[in-house]
C-alpha cells in the first residue's frame, strides 16, 4: 500500500506543497500512544547519558525503534498539549489561549473537530482511551444544565456547583463523543476534583465525600490517588487481551493511554517508594517505566508486538513539583541540556521524549533529528492507514512517516509553534527559535508577574544548534530573522492553518504578542 507523505516548504506569505513522497507499509498496525504526565526529556535514560533515573523499559522502545531527539509538544502544560495531539490542530486555535481546564470544565474539542480516534474509527479501528482526559466534558447538574468551572479549579469556594453534580446521569461530550468506542479514566489531573473514575459516559461511583489530593473536592468514597496508575494499567492490560483476537483477525485497535503520572500528587505505590534513592518523584518515574514494561509484556504475551506501532511521549517538561533541586543535587537534570521546565517557553517546557517502535518498519536503535511534534501524529496516522485528511482536519499536522521509515531526505516541516502556560508564543524554523516574549513565559526565572522584565528585550532569538540552553539572545544581531519568523507566525495565525489547503477560521481571535505582566510591588511566595 502506498501512503502519500506531504513535506512542507512554506514561505512567510504563502504555503506551497512541493512533493508527495511515497512510503511503503505492508500492513495496518494497531496503534498505542502512551502519554506520560510532567516527565522531562532528561527523565528517560535512553535520551540522557547522565541520567540517575534508569528507565530500561522506555529505553527498550528506543533500542527496538526510533528516538526523535527534537520532538515537541505544542504547549508546556497539560490540556493544550492533549488537544493538539488528538486533533492535529494547534490548541491556540480553540478558545483556550492560556492555562488549562479543570475537572468540571466544558468540552474543548468541538463536535465538528475530527480526532485521531474518529479518523481511525472510519478505517475500522476499535478505539479506546484509558487515563487522564483533561479536555472537558459536560457533567449534568441536579435540576438541569451542566457544570462549568471555567478554570476555577483551585478552591471549592470558586465553584459552588461542585456538590450539585448528578452522578447518576450520563456525562455528555466526553471521550466517547469524540471518536472513542471505550473510555475509562479521570476527568482531569489527579489533583483536580472530581475524584471519581469514569467508564464510558458514567461515573463509576458518586462523589459523596471530600478528599484532598492537593485541591480538596468531591470524591468517591473509595477513590485513592495512589491506586490510580495501577488501576489504569490493569484496564489497559485487559483491553489489549480482549482486543487481541480481533486484532489478529484484521480489526486493529487504537489505544490512547494518557497517564496520571508522574504529575502531582506524586504517589508511587509502596513497592516503589525509595527505589530511586533520590526522591519520591524519581520513584514515580520508575513506576511509570514499570507501567511501560507491563504494556510491552502484554503485547508480547498476546503476540501483537510485530503488528503494533507504539509511541511513548510526555505532555510537557518536568514540573517544579518534582523538587528539581533535589534531582540536580543527585546529578540528575530532568530537562537534560535544555533550559526551563514545565510551563516555560524555553525548550525544557516542551521538548519531550518521543519514541516510536514498529517492528519491521522502523529500524531498531535509530535516531532522528527531524523537528517534529505530537500535533503530527494525526497526519501520520492518516498516512499509515491511507485515509486522506478532510480539508478542515489536522490543519497543523504533517506526516512524519518518512522519518520513521528512514526515507526522509529533507526537513519534514518548515516551522513549529510552541506556547507557554501564559500564552506566550515561540516559533522554531531550522536552527532558529524566536520566543515572542521576555523571560520564561512560565514559572522559571525570569518569571512574568514575579520579576521585573521591563529591562529585557521584547523578543528572544536563539540558535538551537549552537546554544541549546537558550543563553545567548541574538535578536539584536539578526533583525531579519526575527522579522521573517514573526511574519511566518502571523501567517499561520491568520490562515487558520500551517499546512497546504484552504484557509480555516480560528475559534477566537488570537493575540500573537501578549502584554508583559507587571511584577507586584511585594514579592509573592511560590506555591
């Protein structure tokens, strides 16, 4: 079967499709995407030679497949990354311009937006999501209507409807309404209420008590944070076993497995506590690696390994909640050689592990330096199964299949866009990266809203080949590059897409350069 591969050469004022590169794939594989939560690039020992946290089972994917060393998320925080991964559309084209959703937030993916699951379902795949959704759903209220925390998930007092949810009624517009045949998991991060499991479109138990996994809120009586990763893993293992016969009979499956770990609350099970010899975050990373082992073992046991494409990646960089100073004291850099961490516009916020294994197709032990993103998984899936994307779907997604198969000869994509937690943009083209903000745009120093950034240049320009740590701002020396990258980003925003095809509409106006947050007169304490 031939699979057309678009590779892009985009000029600032126009988008030209110059070539279709054929790629060969002998079969339609099962596809599994494992998305870890808040795990840094340097927290995979196959990517970090100096790592003090061994991850032999994630490393197995690198040994038996390909590691993309320049792989990224669209955002340095949870919700927007998940949106871009599932839709092939930059999250900032939606209503979410900064921050994340809460557990009772309304759906972010609109009903007319095609997801990877919906695409593969059209090709006969059985589709399942097991894990942390964090993209909103409609929770019914007693007396009618739906809950909407509008992102006010920090305190119960900010959301008076928290105790007015009717857990007996079906949840609307969740995963099973966005292309998935089956769902089991939690609505948002494990430190955001409601603390209940959801199966398909119902809570498995009502939230009748209050519990605090960082943020106090409604919880099911027997719901405990420490049990969530093992429970999700068990559901995944059961799913693989249940689908094995059909998969061998020609009905493949797509499994999206977004973990709750090693995000806060950092709660490894008792057998993993202390195993790293560093801190509890490192222990939790070891448990994530064990989860990967169990998934790979299930594929082996069910004789599905050779018929399955598996991707391991993470939703953003390591969080400060990991107590990065303790990791560094042990000689471990969770962002490896890259600056910053979760929430930041620096690469430590959005350059992530991106490992792909597909026996017989992806050569073992290979690496790719192609600039790629999770937003590309949509077009890649379409390329693999031979389904053309509709003109209004996957508008920012570029197939990376040629890189996976080792047939790529040129850069696959012309540029890539990132965003920090406060909505600050960056655009990367080749070796050049333009951060359209002073400071980190997130939580590291210089931190907007905490430090005075008025004396810093408006933009930051870095040559990532020479300066991967983003320490030498070259914006003053290269105004032409700044102008070209700024113009390209403006084109991407205005066209509603960054790939060939008819222009599309963003859901809301998009502000390219955000106002600089003023530092308070009195220094605030970090949370």
